[in-house]
């Protein structure tokens, strides 16, 4: 696990990476296509994420090609900062929440601001210019739509983690408690992911969701499929934890064989 300072530096690295990309462009910055800038990194209750493809495509459109997203910092489960590139003035900006939340999150914010200032000065900005490019704003919280899309992409990318945990739970030569811990960990991860996917999404049928506009029509089918499969996995793992260990191993092996078909 990375240190929190390293996580803050990774977010700030998006500034220097984008600066280099823009500097080497032969066409105006407004023609930038979504490109990978930074890799995800996790510290203690603190992580930086590369913006999803959805956000990279929709943010420029929603802001008339004014802002391009670079990185997102999350403290615990709350978005607290974003680095963006101002395409009109060809410079980086840091959007950071004015909320303190907790002492830990306040420290995360301090690390982010310090790393951002150093990155800006490394590309030729003054300290005052860097500070002037930091904005406290509540415009950080992803919309429900953004969160749902991000979580669907996460489930697609990491869908194999669930099967991997089941394989770990039945492999030979490990303690009974370790087998149970693998199932409990997979259950906790799936339950947290399901919460992020469904929280604040109106309860009801597909037509009701379409009418509220919370979930775009094009996402409805995959949203329903993803949510349904996660409920099935949660129910299955809860059932596993009620079984004697030998029976649990038999049931898991049977499920893994069914998943192959």
C-alpha cells in the first residue's frame, strides 16, 4: 500500500503529464482526445483514480470544451479533489472540497494542495499562480449517473476478483478460518460495490427509472444485469457462511464448475 504522500503526488503528477501532452501537441488543446494520464493508486483511506471514460468524454462536452478531467482524489469514500485542465487558458486547476469531514481527510487535503503547488511550479508557474489555480468548490460530488457508470466499469474490470476469492477459499493447505475469511472479504467487497451502484437510485421498475432520468436509457439494461448478478452473489456468499466448512467447499466447487459453462 502506498503512503498518503505518494497518493497525493500521483494526483499532482497528472498536471505534469498533461502539461507534457499539451506541449507536444501539433493541434489546439481543444482537440485533445481522452488519453490515459495517471494510474490508480491507493493509500490508507486515501486513493487517486484516473477518470472513467464516461467522465473524460462528458466533462468537456458539458463545459463547452473548457475543462478536461485529469485525476480524482477520494478520502474514505468521498470525492475530495479533482485535477482538471483549463483548455481555454491552457493551465491546470485543482478543485477541492471546502469541507473538512475529519482530521484524516483534512490531512489528505493538505497533502493534495502541497503536491499540486509543487507540480505547478515544476511546469513553470509561480507559487502565487498555483495557489490562484486552487478552487474550493462543492462541484466535486459525482452525479448519481457518474457514480453508477463508474461502478459498472469497476465491476466489469474487477469481476474476476469474486471468482478468484472463491478459488482461494477452496485451495488446499489453508486454515479453516482463512477459507472463511476469503468468503467474508469477497462478500464485503461485493456489498460495498452494490451500495455504490444502487444508493440513491429510485426504487421501482425500469419505466420509473427512465421517467426520473436518474439512469440514462442506454444504461438501464446493463445496470439491471449488474445489480441482479451482484444480489445473486451476495445471497450466495451469505448462504455459504451458514454452511459447515466441508459442505461450503463442495458448494463453492460446484458453483465454479457451473460458472465455466
